[in-house]
C-alpha cells in the first residue's frame, strides 16, 4: 500500500476548526442559536467538533443534526430529526468540498422552509466546483488534480488528519 501523503494532521485540523468556530461567531453576532447540519459520516464529526468549540468560546446555543445521502447518487436526502427550520441559521458541514454536488443536494430538505440563512463549512476545499456552492467557512483550500482524492480520517469524536491520494 502506498504511503499516505498527509496534508493535515490532528493538531492542524483542530486549529483550523477553532478558527472556523470564531469566524462563525463573527458572522452570526446577532444570533442566539444556530443549527449545525453535518453530512454523514466525516462531516458529522467535524460538526460535533465545531459545536464543542463554540460551546467553549461562546454562549451561542447550537443544535446538531445529521444529513444522510448517497454522495454518488444523492437523490434521497434525510435528516436525523425533523426541526422547524423557519427563521433559523443553518450551517451545513462536510469534510471535503470537491465539485459542490454533495453540498447542493444537502440543501434540499431545508428548501421546504424559510431559513434566515444557510451557510456552508468544509474542513478542506478543492478547486473543482461544478455546482454553484462555495463554502462560507474553509479550513484549508488546496489545488489538486482531478485524479487526486482527499480523504479525511475520523473516529467517533475527532478528526485524525487528512491525506491526498
């Protein structure tokens, strides 16, 4: 097996998430609460980490939900719980943004409501957007070839790192 070409280790990933949490606060100063919607699996881990950091640095109330979808054929998009998203701030969280396709489809369940605003957050962004979704919060932006893939390693509670293959 080929050696992994790490672009983020655990400590750098933690610092990137902390910086993004502060950016969320800066961009939502007038809000009392927000919803973090993590795209399963890795996006949910990133969302939990962002929620934990926000609870340590602010009094902003956060609710965590998970978005389930098949990233290859994202016709059916389901949420871990049904919430009234009217007049709410929603941040859709994923590990890597490639073409923008997953983020575009992840918006689907929220469009049945009238949210106050929808923002997007990714730990890693690639520059191959085919869909009109650009992340609002980015941990690291990296230029890659179309043949290269970025993998984010997580366990239940933390981001362990990310590598290019």
